[in-house]
C-alpha cells in the first residue's frame, strides 16, 4: 500500500512538473493503478523479449519502452491526455527521477 501511495505521489508531482492535462484525482488514481499493474505484469515480459535491442542501444531502448508504456496507459485512462511522444518522454524521465527520490528517501 505504501508503494502505491508513493507511486501516486510521484505521478502527481510529475504531472504537475510536465504540465499534463487531466480531469481530477480519479484520472490520476486510475492512471497510477494501471501503471502499477502494467509494471508488475507486462513490463517484465517486454523487457525480457527486447533485451537484445536494449543491450545494443546501451539501455536507451528502455526509455523508449517506458514512453510507449506511458502512452498506452494514457490511452486506457479516461480524462488523462499525453499530447505527443516527446511530452511522454519528458514525463517518463521526470516520473523515473521522482519515483527514485521518493523511494530512495522513503518520503
């Protein structure tokens, strides 16, 4: 439960920093829930399948996977809009850094 609260906080802070449009707390809650489910189920399988590409690109393809995953989750979440690939890329970087800070210091 504490990890979900930290993830929700990271999503909220990242959305505010990047300037993503959303309609209320419900959209953020649904986005965080889908993100947690995708990170637990789909992402490990996709990372395993694409490890050769990730190895060849020295890990940069991992960022592309994160961006595509966030765009997929955005399309599944009502009232949560990622405008472009580049906005999703900035959101992915900011979200990763924010989650790292929150989990590192257990804030």
